[in-house]
């Protein structure tokens, strides 16, 4: 039986060491008490599920496959985020949707907590423009909900975003100006879209911690502008964030989208752990 869990005052989220639990925990900590927040369910056996804006995140393998498939159909799920093993147990392995690789850091914490010159509080409009320039799957992501969701998580200490705005000459980045770059109006060729305020993509590279709980932190949205690649930006950002996560006593993880990124992360000490699925219905 799948039952709804009430978010009573003082309720403590049961942190588990995986990316799915970190994703669910971050959603609940960010939206606690809000009517537009996620709903949390527990399957018989102990697997956890969150339902948030048509997306179900599944944490665990202990569930009744037939019951869970019926639940996904009845709850209006548009996308299921789960492990490859869970997709196989549900008989959904052949369903359409991206397949990524979860990678876990396997090594001593890096010495460099943050590359020099990194801006730890960039304008999110600039981050959005940069992500549009790099990731095809960002094209269908509207600015306003993306901005509101990430800004809320940052305000509550659940996420942080870094950006490199200068060069890495001699292995170091130029310190960005304390005054944000002016936002010029007009069409940006990188995004192909007019954004609120019409901001251009002025950053060179970005990465951040987008989900975390007491045991795991997930580094994501690692992106370098196409004309700025090959200069060590992504490696510097991931190394700095990895050090920050490891020194906080958490397991650093990354969800890797392609072979080029996987080779980079392997050089930085990450090892493949499992398959990550987004199944579309």
C-alpha cells in the first residue's frame, strides 16, 4: 500500500546516501509549508516517492511493481526520475527518456576549496543564459519557474551556484568585478531567445550544488560556453565544489550526461556508480 506522509511540525527527513533522496529532501526543505510544494509517499517496503509538478522521484527499490505502476498512472505522473535498477524492476526499462550516469567521488578531498576569481553569487539571469547556450534540454525550460525554484533553494541554503567570469591564465581565474556586467537589451545568439530583461550570457562557465541532504550533495549544471572550452573552467569548478562538499562530510556526486563529461569527471576522481533515468509517459 502506498501511503501519503504528512509533513508535521518537527518532522525530520530520513537522509539516505543517494541522489534521489537528496533531490526529494531538497524539494521538501525548500517548499515546506507552501501549497505548491511536493507530496511525499511511502511504498510498502520503504521506498519513498515525491510528486512535484507532475514529476515523481523514486528513492529505493522496495516496492510492489504493479501497485507502483498503477500509482504513477493515477497520480498524473508525466516524468519518473529513478535509478536504472528501479526502472527495470518496474518493467519500464524500454520507456522513452534520457539515460545518464551517476558518478561518485572516490578519492581524498582536493586541496583547492574554490578556484580563484570564482563568483559565488552570480546573477541567475546570466546562469540561465549560459545553460541555454550549452544544454539542449534547457530550451523548453521557462525562465520564471526556473529562477523562482533555484532562488528559493539558494535563499534556504539548499543550493549554491558558482560562475567564472574571467580567464584562467596561468591556472588562475581573473577576479570578476564586484559590479555585475551590464545587461544589454536584445536578442542573444547563444540562447536564441529574448529573456526577461534581455540579459546576454556573460559568464564563461558555471556549476553548482543543486540538491543535497545530510549525506549527499549533487553537483550539476556544469557548463562552459562553447567558445571558452579547453581552458580548464569546468575542472576548476567541479574540483572546488567537490572539496566544499567533501569537507562538509557529504558524498559528492554528479549526474553525467555524455562521454566527454564522464572522461573529465574520471580525471577528477569520480567513478561511475549507477544509471540515472528520466522516464517520460
